[in-house]
C-alpha cells in the first residue's frame, strides 16, 4: 500500500471516498425493490413462492416454507461438535454482556401529588433477516437474536433464503435454535422484508426487522421503515487502527486484513504516528497476502479503500478517527485507555494489542452488528435498546393540577388550542 | 357520535381505518420531495433562497438567513410576559423529567484480564425542525430542544420557515432561545431537511434531524434517513380514553375534543365498559361543540376518526388499546394503576381524572413528541436516548485471549474467514 502523509486535503478526500460506499447511493435499485414489496403486499405467500423460485431456484410451498422441528434436528447432525461447543460459549458471553444493557421502568412520585414515570416494554414480535449464499455466518445469527431474547421479545421470527434444494444451511439453523429463534422461514431478499413488514398467510407481521443483507434487503428495509421499525442500514465493513511506535506491526497487519477480506468494498485504514510502524505493517501485509485464502478480495479492497496514513501527533490520529467514525476501531498505543476517552465516534473500540477485532466478531460478548460508513456519529451497535420501547406515565392529583391549571390554560390559549384549554378549565369551573 | 359495540370485526375495521392516515401512504409526493432534496444538495444556499421565495413568499439571503441576536431581543419585546413565565416553569419540569433519562458509560473488568464496556456519547450537532404557518407551537420547540440539551449535544440548530416579512414568529424564537437552541435559520419544508442533512454554505450538516412537519417534511426526513438519523415520522394526533362507570363524562368529553381539534385527521376514541358513560360523554360533546372555537375541525375529525366503543369488560378495553397503540392514552377507571400495568403499547399514559392530556402537552415534563399511528408498538417518545449513541469497548489481556484463542479460530474458520482466524493465530505462533 502507498503510505500517505495525513493532511486536511487527504482527510477530506478519504472521507468522500468512503462515503461513496454508502447504501444510500443505490437509488437505481429502488424501483425494483418497490415492485417486489408491492407484489408481496398484494399476493402474499404466492409472491414469496414465485420470487423464491426466481431468485433462489428453490420450490417452497405453504407446507415447506416454515422450518420443521425435524429439519432442525437433522441440522444438528450436520454441524461439527466443536463448532457447536464454541457457539454455546460465545452465546454465554453475548448474553451476559447484553444483560447489562437491560433498562427498567421507573416511577417518581412527589409529595405534591404528582407521579411521573417511564414504562419500558419489550417489542412483541421481531423479524431477523439472515443472508444466504455461499458464505454462512452463524455468528451474525447469534448477534441478531440474543439482544431481542434478553430484552424479552416473545416471538423472534427469522427468515433466510433456502438453497436450491429447499433447505436452510444447517449451521444457520443450529445457531438460530441455540440463540432462541421461535420460528424460521425459508425466504430471502426484499421479498422476505416485505413478508415481515406486511405479513402473509404463513409469515406473521412483525414490529421491527433487524439483520444485514445485500443492497435489495437494505433498500427494502429502508422502504418499510415507519410501517415497522428497522435497525441501522448496514454498509460494507470497516476497520481503523490507531497505532503509535509501540504497536506490533505483524498484529496490526493481520487485523487490517481481517476486515479487508469481507468484500471488495470493505475498508482497512491504519493511522499511525510512526513511520517505522507504517513501513513494517506494509511489509507484513505483503507477506500475509501470499498465504491468505481470500487474498484476491483483500487486494481489491486494499486497493479501493485501504490506507496507511502518517499522523504528526496522536491528537491528529484521534481527530481523524472521530471524523471517519469507523465501524471497528483498534487502539494500539502506549496508553489505549487515554486515547479511548477522546473517541467520540466508533462502533466498537478495541484496546491494546491482544484485543484483535475478530475477538469482538465472535466471542467477547458485545454485539458485532455495528454502525458503518460514518453512521457511528449517530447510530449505536445493535443492543437490547433496539428491542425495548418506552411509554411516558403522567398522574396528577386534583390538588396538583389545581395548583398549575391557570399556567396550562395560558400556554394552550397562546397556541390557540382552545379545546386543550377547555379540558383543563372544565375541571375547575369555580375558578 | 354513534356508539358502537366493540366486536372483533369493528376492531379490525377501526385499525384499518386509522392506518389509512399513515404518512407512509403518501407515495405520490415522494418525487416532488426528491426534486427538492437533490436541488438543495447541488445548489445549496441558492436553492434555499429560491424555495423560500416560492413557498414562503419571503426573500432571504446569506446575510439574513440566520436569526440575529437583535432579532431574538426584538422577539422578547413582542411576547406576553405571562406566557414567558409559563414557558420557564414548563422548561424546568421538562428538564427535570428528561434528566432522569440520562444514560452513562459503564465498564466491567474481570479478574481474568478482560474489560468490556459501553461508552455513551452525545451526538455533536442536531437539527430541530419547527413548522411555520398560522399555528405557532412554542411547546413543540421546548419538547424538541430540551432532550438534546440534557443529553449534552453541543450544537442545536433550529430551522423554521419565515413569514412573508422574512421574520420568524417571535414566540417560536423566544421558546427556542429559552430552551437553548444554538442557532436558528429561516428555512422550512423539505428544503430545510435537505439543508440539515447535506449542509449548505450557511447551514451546517447535522447528525440527526428531529421535529414534526407537514407531509413534505415527513417524506424528506424519511428520504435522508441513513445519511443522518431522524426521529419517528409524525402522523396525525390521537387520543384513546379507557373509562369505566366511575369516569366523569364531562372531563372525558373535553379531553377527547382536545385532540380532535388538532386537525381533520386526528383521532379521538373512547372505549368504555359503561353504556351510561358512553351516552353522557356523547351528550357533553354536543354541548362543547356549540362553544369551542375550533368546532368545525373537531366535527370533521370526529366524523372521520372519532369513535365511542362499548366494551364488555375492562380486559377487552385494554386489549383494544394495546392493538390501537394510541399516541395518548387516558385511563379513567377505578384503579388506573392496575390497568396501566397491562398496557403494552401507548405513547404517553395519563392516569386518573385529573391527568388531562393537555397537562402532558404543556407542563408535566414528559415529552409530548410521541409515536403516532400504531407506531407505539415499536417507537418511543422523543427522549434523551435520541441524542445519545453508544460504542462497545473490548479489552483482553494476553492471558485472557490465550485462554480462548482456539475457540475464536474455530468459529472464524467455520465461516471461512481465514484472515479473521489469522489475526488471532499470529498472536500465538507457538501454539
């Protein structure tokens, strides 16, 4: 990779470059997605069967669309025992981290006769989308389902495209069952999102849809937003590493490549204060590229969106990281905790040289579904919050309302909402 | 109003009827909104000036687009002293309620050398949209700005359309200044949303846009979602009252009308177990309609979306309320607290006969920007949460990673992400 000196100019170009990967730029697919959504809304199951035949080359029917208990049991026989064991260990960590995010209702009553509160309720039914295709990511299944489970969602409906044999990948099924999905349906793409948003004869309408997917899935989720809730719109994966002269170049190189392997739009950026580290990382990358199985993808994503940037100071590196707002941020410096305190924008932050990014993808416990493409400036990792909602509670006694009723009437009348004012006045006709 | 017996059939029809008011049904305006968004993205300030002349019949320039300190001071001379006093009292209540919603970073370190955490950060810059037109709602200004302020947002940028004289309504300005807006710009409609989402020479790009608006504003917000964050998409206002035989029909009638006066799409629904209360409320409504200034609007909204429903049991009333998921829910029964515990879906819940809905609109403290049109099933009231975001924190010691490194490698290899596995392996080459 070329090693670039960080300047205001290079920073601006870099940011613009990265934003080009945004799923918000794919307007040309919107119409095709809308056609799919409308057809599923109208024809329901029939549309799902037709699209699954067209896109997934699989025949499904009202009898086979839902994964059966037998299919789940069969899947268990096909999954490696050692993987199952790791899945169970990871689930324990994921559950324990997410349990700390739980929020509870609160109520606050005052001697003046007022009670205010906030009631926290879990969503009742949610949909989890799991992509199909050659790549199978059981870890994503765990990460999508577990926060809903911890929040107390009663029904967790998963959809995923079947293979041409009409079967769901066994590892996906086992992961879903272990994490606690209540039903799995064999549908993928925009048609699955439509089914979850509007409901069909087979698939019940949900309150919220989460889970990553291709551009059709992302656009479909965006289109149904408001009708149901959705999680953030996922873009290509990213890593940014802040490293000083103490960093181990071999570790840094390996971590950059771990994100670059995701796809050709993935971005891997090193920002370092040390020219020696920059050169050494570059050399290690070359070495790894000779041996890694996905080196063709890695080469392309490094070419497109890979950068090694030299910062004058650690402050400058931190500022750059905050501007880019990377999905994953590794801090490999003498005192990573101090640097972390100055980070405003990042999906997940990894501290020190033994907190490699894949540790977070698979095992540590925090969610690996993270805001991408600069959206860490305003979005959060998928969490228990995503599956909870709140209602405000207001209770005033007669005395408490009486003490302030003129104030409320004044305010309502200033807004010319006289029926609002009237609803207070009727309660104190003698005043 | 007609008094209807609640049945499965009437409930289904009612729900379908209410959903027709959804802002998601206005596809025909989408193209016009997109034209506005694109033009502002391209021409920036120039487009804002042109649209403001076209839609608001006001001339604004780079010099006058931002409200000046002098304009704010002038506004104070035009606002009634007693209203200002009430605004300040309300603000105190709003601030104190929202302060209870604040969330803080947490970190959890274990003796095994792991530290996991969640860092909470306020958004840096947010946009607040305030509608213009004849109606002026200073209460909305307070409710939009205060949660951002409590969260610790540094820059709170407000936009609102100017009158034909190029001025912003003085009450709006004073409310914005009291609540803590850091800048106010004279732009409205979809063009204001575009300016906040993309930035122009005058108006800085924000991270999130909140605030109600007409259908153009709602569609523009939906279109820029993902590029920035937005709050829920606001639909017409709603109230549902659950009343038993203990309810005061005069109070209930007045409260129903207080929401019906908002606009012709507003919905006011009484669900009662008492036929006497149903009849008495109906009679009181007739009386009020003769004296209320906005009775023409009220009549239309009652005709369109007003209902008096008779429930067999309180349980049935509760179920109906949960299905409708009303923006405002009043519980006027013998034991409103018990009923409240069974409510899953509602924006704000008002308990007992002295907790009239306008108390919440203006004064009590909880936010009056609430999920409408059934979205209380998955959205929450506007809150401090809306202006905070989270980053996960992961730190493992060498020993902690060493103890689990094989597990992570197994998982990564099962997903065929060999560069992920490699990033763990390089750290333990001797194993």
